[in-house]
């Protein structure tokens, strides 16, 4: 009788509770992957990783207290065998380079198909590096042009990481209240960020902003 292979143990660190639930549910259906814990912030995540010593840690970038990129060297110190996959909405080449230079072995965007995360887990556990096709395209475009199109604005002033997060959520149709709930910020703060985004993208109305961001999102998801 053939024994089942030892599953790849994973820990998920992301401050979006609903997203964590979805990813845990997705991974629990895989025979070769086992989720041994989840955490909602970087400090809690480090404690969990120190305790469980997982094969793979899946990290968001923007979190309260300690970012995913800041966690990387600490994880390498407390659990050297743990491979790291970044799973984030941040698609600009600067974040990708920072994460990989810090020691991450995989980079997957939340806009990518769910199968990309599954592939990344298996690839990094096998000792390989994995960039999703979208992330790879961002790096290649940056190398060729020296510019990051995901950060471009009409004013020439790049969107901040938080503005990028809010832009993605606006493009997906979330209203101000829901964005605040997802990011754990007040509706007033969301409106301030949205106003800054509108200014940088030269949009006069919220409707114009939504259409533009949705068009950008559709273009990114259709990239080969």
C-alpha cells in the first residue's frame, strides 16, 4: 500500500480576516498542503512561525505593526527552513524586488488565479523560486523601461502602498464603508485617500475614478 506523502505545512499571515478564511478553506482542500496556523498581524505571525516551524509561510505586505517584508529576516532567523511566499495586492516592481532581496522565494498577487498560490507553495517547498506571470511581467517591464506602470499617475507622483490597496478595492466595486472595514481604517480616512488618488489620476468625479481603476484592473488581469 502506497503511503501518502507528508503534507507541506503552511502558516498564513494576513490582516484581512475574510481573505484568510478563504485561503485557509482553499488550501485545506489540497492533499499535499496542511495549514498549521493563521495570524492577523506580523507580531502574532512571528510567534506562530517560531512555535510551528512551518515549511512555508504565506505573508501579506501591508499589516499593522510589522510589514510582511520586515518579517522576512526575522523568520529566517527563528525558522531558517521556512520558505516564504508573499501574497499581496501590491504589484509594483519595488515591492517585488524588496521582498525577493530580503529572502522571499515566491511572489503572488491577490489578483492572480488561486492556482498560482498553490503552485508557489509547491515550487518554493521544492527549493525553487516562483513569481506569478503578472509579477514576472512587472519586473520585466521595469528592466526594459526603467519605469513601473503600476505606479504611474497623471501627475507623475506615484500612488502610496495604501492608495494602491484602496484603488484595487474601488476597482472591485467596494464602497467607502466596506473598504474601511477591510483595511481597518475609518470611512473618513478612506475618503481622504480616495481624494488623493483622484488628484493624482486627474479624475474629477468618483464615477470617473471607478471606471478608470476598473479598466486598469481588467487590463492587468488580461495580461498574458
